[in-house]
């Protein structure tokens, strides 16, 4: 049986949530069960109450606002615990067309992809300003290069994820999961596809960031951290090599003057060059240590994946045992009632 859970991170979405829920699919080809999950990230309105009244199957509520990345991470954990084979993440504000969930789920159902990203066609999307189009295209190009994937809309939150991929991805950022997830997925060689989707006009300003400069800064930090985490040796060795080459230049200058007999007046070149060479060697050494830490991280993630799967098997066995016990109890009760009558 294939179960799909559609998760929606929410922050004060009581007004728009009903319309979003109404447009979610009730059935899809290749999917046996569809359930909905709301992650209420510390809303001050009645978001959770609205979700309950609309029959949402699962609700995760944070007492305070923890941010989109934490909401996404907790939603994924809940979906996995509820036995989801496929997880879809979408927004509550109706930016993404609920009818297009079928488009992003189909490649996962067919076994063609581990992760499918809804491509908003940023280059010619009428709902985006020219500056936002340029910014999105530039950011996607950077992420596509660093993650070695062929994704044209890196920050799209409309995505479908297989169970195996969800188990392998460990979101570490506190800002937004989108770019962190793609860089991890690319590094772990998961199959990622982009599928064109439709979008609706924004109903309100983004709650993820308060200004474009802040968004650029936070996204840049997230991308740099994620890439360095999985490519530590390359980053530090390149940085160390650059510092070493720069350090060789003043030292070569000093050597030239020393050869022609004028070295006494250029000791500062020797000092600067020596300092840069020392820093370059230290940075390269840090790269080796960081690579060892990254290797240890891979081992830990592999262990975590095995533990998750063992826990799932034990939980499935417990559920089967409980169901069997309930069936036996019901049968015994029926037999007693039959004899009594």
C-alpha cells in the first residue's frame, strides 16, 4: 500500500488554509491513501483549530515560532512515523496549485526520482517582479553548480520526496531547508527531477524574511555552510592553496632583491610571505581535519538510517501485534455474547 502525506508548514494561516485544503487531491494514480499534515509553527490565530475542523489527519504544533526549516524537519519526522511512502511539501498561502501535486508525485510513484521539485518557470513567471526573477535565476544557478544537479528553481518549496530520500536527508540549517536539502541530495547522489508547475499570485508578503538583503545573506550562509559540510577538503585546500600562492609572491620579491644584493631593505616581504605561507598550511591542515569529520558524519548518518529502519520495523511489529490482540479480544467477546444469548 502506497501512502502519500501532504504536509503544510503554517504560521497564522487560519484565513487562507481552508481554500488551500479544499484544493488538495483526494486521490491520485498509484497512491492508495492520501493524508494531510499541518505543522503549526507557533501561530497566534486559530490555524490548528481550522485544520481540525477541516479533518486534517495529523497536526504538529510548536508552542513558539521555530522557523520554516524546523517546521519542515518536524513535519518530515511525523510523516515518516505515520508510515508515509511519499511526502509532498506545499505552502499554505496557495502559491502552488494543489492540482499540480499529481505532476510532482508521478515520477516518485514510477520510481524515476527520489525528489521532484516543482519548477515555477522563474524566467517568465508573471507573478514575479523582474528583480525577483533575476535573483531566483542567479541563486538557482549557484545551487545547481554546487549541488551538481539539473534544478532550475532551487528555492521552490513545492516538492515530492520518497521515503528513502526523506530518511537520508538531515536538515541542519535554521533558515530555509530548500537549498540545504538540494546540496545534500546532490552530494548523496539521489535522483532529482524538475517538473513545470503553475503558480498563483501572492496573497501576502513572505514571512520567511523581512527584506531582500537579509534573504540573500541568510541564503548565502546556508549554501556556504551546506557546501562546506559536504566538500570540506576541497574548500579548505583551495583556500589554503590560494593563501600559499599569495604568500609566495612577496617571498619571490624578497628573493629577487636578495640575489641582486638589495635584500636588506625588503625584509617586510619575507615576513608577510612567511605569515601567509603559515596560514595557508594551517588552513590546508584544517581541511584534512574537516574531511575526517565529514567522513565521520557519513558513518553517523548511515548508522542513523539503519536505526530508523529498525525502529520502523519494531513499530510495525507492535502495531500488527496490537491489531492481532484486538482481533482476538473482539472475537472472544463476540463468542461470549453468542453463548450468553
